[in-house]
């Protein structure tokens, strides 16, 4: 094998090579570097390397390039713009190291330049892609927020003698879940209310959610019996939309009718977590609605009905499963894994008015932080009574 031509490797390398004195003067430049800049090689000799840089590149060269070489003896890459003979700009990726002085030979800086035009275009494209992604994310966030607002009542208008409070917590800004609730008049002395959750997320879930709210209101006007309301909803979702099991809906529907100093409540549950009753006596209870089946799951589901009375100081709390299913810490543990944590939490705040328990739940969700990985809707209804005791500072499990 013949000896490789080192001079040819230096001159015609795919990279530009430059030797500098420690003061930054050019000692030698290869043909590739001179051709890129459009200068005769001889005209580059003894010129200061900084003269070939743009103003911004020169500042970077003097404040970063030179100090790094003098301190460490090497520079592992910096992108600058070189000025060509025709005053055009050439983006270059520079690396360098120092050849220490030895005997009569002075210190030299070895500089290698690689055309960074493609790299600069790639970086610009990355920035543009990032800008477009952020704009798209903002559009999705705005769309999701608008869609979520359309699925909730703009204002709760409870009947005289009843307090109401609500809260909606979105687990993700750019996604739309299926949580919904409402409170509305049916007659001069009866009001309807509901809270539920359509399985899944996204636009499809939002469409089913909007239809569910509309059907619940319409069905209640046609026949206010809570069990019949849920049966009518199931018929619409099954027969008209042929909703698959993954688009099932859990919901609690109820009517409020004034009686004496409080309200009679007639509830029907379709597989939804049981409501909480915070009694005027300071106790907290689950309303016994366990056993109903979700709407849209089968053709003839079983729904569970229950009657109760809200007296002065009593508060009824409905919520979606994003609350009890919230993660606690980094592991798989859930807030209400034992089925009692939420009840204990409610008991620490009983008795209280609807705004009190909703504020406490809002604070709990904030404490759980990223562990709340599903949307949460809360609706609290209560009859004003004697002043509630002050809220405790903890409120945890």
C-alpha cells in the first residue's frame, strides 16, 4: 500500500481547516476553507480569523471561543456565521484544539469548520415545528375549554330555600372528558338535577355528553320519575346512536320537591359512585345507590331508586369518579382505595354548606396535583341551617 497523500487530505478535506497563532492570526488555510469563503488562499494568510466573522460571531468568538481554548485547550463545537468575499453569510460549525509550543515552535490553534447550512435549516425547521405545535396546542386548549363550558350550566339557579355550589376540574387543558351536571326547574315546586360521566375522552365523548344532557332535561319534562328518566336516556343512546359499551354513561338523576323547611329528594342511579350526605348532626353518610347499571351498557339495565329528605343543615354532594380514583403519590395507590377515605374526608367537614364542601374538595384536588388524572365534576345541594362549624385546616384522610 502506498503512503497516503497527507497534503491532499489537508487541502481537499470535506471540512475546512485553519491554523491560527495564539493571537488569532491565520497561519494556513486549506483549499476547502478558502473556496467556501471565495478568497485566494494566499490572501487569508496573516489575517485575523475574527475579521472573517460577522459582528455577532466575532462577539461570540472573543467571549467564548478564545477564552475556552486558552483555559481548556479545546472547544467542542460552536456555530457562527463567516463572511464570504461576496459578503454573504456562511453558517459554520467550528471545533478547535491547541498544539502547545515546543522549543522554537510557537503555540498553534487548530480549527476545523463544517458547513452548518443544513444544520441551521434543520434548527429553523425545528423551531418552526415547535411554534406550529405550540399554536396547535393552544388552539386545542381553547377548543377544549369552549367545549367543556358548553357541557356545563353557565349558572346554577337553585329554588328558594336551597343553596347550590359546583366545581369542575379538568385533568388536561387540551382534552375534553365526559363529565357533566345540571340543576333546572321542572315546575313551580319541583327541580331536577343530575351529574354523570360518559366514558372516554375527546370529541366523540363530548358529543355523547351534550346529547345526554339534552335528553335528561327533555325526558324529565316528559316524565319526571327519575327511573323513567334514566330508562328514556338508555333508549335514546341504545336505539338511535347504537352506543357501544365503551361509550356507556354513569349518572345520578334526582328531583327536589319542597316539603316543610326542607326538600324531598328522589334519586335514581345508573352505576354512578354513591352521593355523600353531610348531615346537620355532623355525620357523613353514603346514600345507598349502589347496584344500578350504567346507561348504554345493555338494552334493559337495572337502575336503583332511593328517597330521602334534606332538612336544615343537610348537604348532598354528587361527584364523578375522578375524585376517589385520584392517585396518591408516585405509586398506584388511589385516594379512596379502601372505600372509606372520601367518607372520612367528608366527615371532617360536616356539617357544612355547599360552598364549604366544594371549596374543601377544590383544595384536596390541588393537594393531589398530577395524581388527578381524570376530570372531576362536583355538585353540592344543601338546605341552609344553623351556622356550620369552621372548616378544619387539614381536611385530608
